[in-house]
C-alpha cells in the first residue's frame, strides 16, 4: 500500500522555491505532517488543499513580485485609459524598460537566493501567472465600474479591451525568458569563498 502523498507538482514547486540547503528538510517535514496528521483526519481534497496552502506560504516573494508586475501593467493601462494620448511611444518605452528590468531582477534575485537557475525561472513564471490573474480582474473591475463613452473611446484608441485583457497572458512566455536571462546572469556571479 502506498503512503498518502500530496500533489507531486506542489512538492516540486516547493523545492524550487527554497534554497538547495533547505529543500529536503522542509519538504520532508511537510510530507511527514501531511501523512501523519493531516491526511488521516481529512479528505484527499482537503489534505491536498492544506499542503498547497503550506507551499504557498513559501511563495510570498512571488506574491510581492506579482503585485509589482500587476501594478506596472494596470497602472500603465489605466494611464492610457484615463489620460488618453495619440503618442504612445514614450509610455511604451518606459513601461518596457521597467518591466524588463523587473523580470531580470526576479530571475536573478531568485537564483542568487536559491543557487538554482531553474528556481529563478520558476519564480519568474509564477509571478507572471499570478500578475496576469490580478491584471485581468483589476482591469475588469475598472472596465465595468467606470465604463462610459469617453473611457470606451480611450480604451479603443489604446488597443481595445481585447489587447488589455490578453496582453498579460501573452507576456508570460517572453517574460519568463527574460527572467531566465536574469537567472543565467546571476548564476555567473562567483560564489563566495567558503572557509
């Protein structure tokens, strides 16, 4: 008989969130708690939800980065909607540079902390997915609650609602590649000497 186990993807994600020195210990402790105390008292779904919740506690940095990325996108989109222009190039350049810089930092800082390029990539992709979800809900809220003729014209002039709602999703793959570049650059940094 196999021992009860949480979703394998959740354990993999947990391991990629942690520095290498903590992976086995933290994963093992959570697995032990799951098998000995949580799963015997709860349904499979409830026990898995508990485990995923515990893993999510280790993802707080991703949540912070997701908020930064979402604020950049929603802020820029709201600026285009509420302060319309016909000259988008300066706004696009500023947003692009800021977004690329943020993604490089996410990938690089995660790699420096965990000593794993793959971890830097997973952190970046996770932050982008969470940011996309936040973006869609925030823009839907603005669109529904402030929609009027002037705003509709500004939205259409800035690319339309389709662009506003799909761009965060489209950016997940290229954004992850930019984060991967940051991770690879960070990995090139010499390790501190061990004494």
